[in-house]
């Protein structure tokens, strides 16, 4: 049986998101609070939309 199933799951999810070009929201929030305290912290939905727009901006979209 796995000794650290939760940690392994978090690592797997983070790896999958990074492979798809999706940065880690929790790491982004920590960075924002540490280096840009004057900026508001976006919700996960706002963060996701902004990252998607930044990734696909100007490409006309992608199918794969």
C-alpha cells in the first residue's frame, strides 16, 4: 500500500496540469501574496480563464 497517497495524488495532478500548460493555482497565490500584496487574488475560475486566454491568444484556438 502507498505510504503517502495524498501527496502522490497532489504531485500527479500538478504534473498533469503543468504538462497541459496550466500552472499551479496554490503556487500562484503564494507568489502573489509574497511579491505583489497590492494585487487582488483572483478566484480559481478567474485564474483558469486568464491562463487559458494567455495560452491560446492569437492562435485561433487549437484542437490538440
